[in-house]
C-alpha cells in the first residue's frame, strides 16, 4: 500500500486531499497542530500526527515512513500576513524548504 505524508492535513485543502487518498485505499500520515476534520480519524488507513511542522525530528520520521510527500501546511489568514509576517514565512516557506531538503536526503 502506498503511503502519503500530508502536512496541513486538517486544513481545508489538506483534509480534502487526505480524504481523496484514503478513499483510493492509500495510507495517509497526516500532520497538523489542530483537529478540525475529525472524519479523517474514522479511516483505518489514516495516521494523525498532532504536532507542528517545525518539529524536524517528527517531520523526518514521517517522510522516512512515506512514499510521497504533499506539503499543504501554511497560514491562510490575511490578518496574520500583516501582524506576524515572520511566522507566516517560518510556517510556510522555511518549513517547505526543510521538507524539500529532507526528501532530497531520503
């Protein structure tokens, strides 16, 4: 069974992508700091990792356990873009670059 690692698994786009994969019989490791879409937890082939994208050790373990990585984690609130731009860059851009690097090393 093919295993997918999905960051931002409980966000709008990530949760729909996870459900699509799960319906196809894929195994999904979903990482997020929130539990907004509990219906994903009903799938036997879904593993929820409740952690932050900045926890490199956890992200690395998830990447090592997967065949494919789908990075959907990010901050999608315009107010945060203005009030906390460094946080937006940290969660969205820096984390994305770290994931690319970890995948390259796999």
